[in-house]
C-alpha cells in the first residue's frame, strides 16, 4: 500500500469521515483496506469499526 496523506473529519453527532485509503487491522487479525471509510464513534455499530448508521437511531451526541 502506498503511503499518502489522510484527513479525518469529525461530523457533528455522527462518525469520523476518513479521506484517503486506510489499512485497518481488526481484532481478529484480519486486515481490511478501505477508501474513504466512515468510522464509528457512537459504539453501537454492528460493523465496528465502521459506521452502520446506528448513531442516528440511538440519538448519539458528541
């Protein structure tokens, strides 16, 4: 994977928006490469570390 600049934007009451390609190692050791992922901040996503929209359903406030 080529190294490049990443930007992480905080969206009010919502996930982190990553701009760029990231390689994430999951707790089971699986490596996932994603481009421009949204990362969960509310803790309720069933797709952690990725957002699945649960923040809206549970009324997450940052």
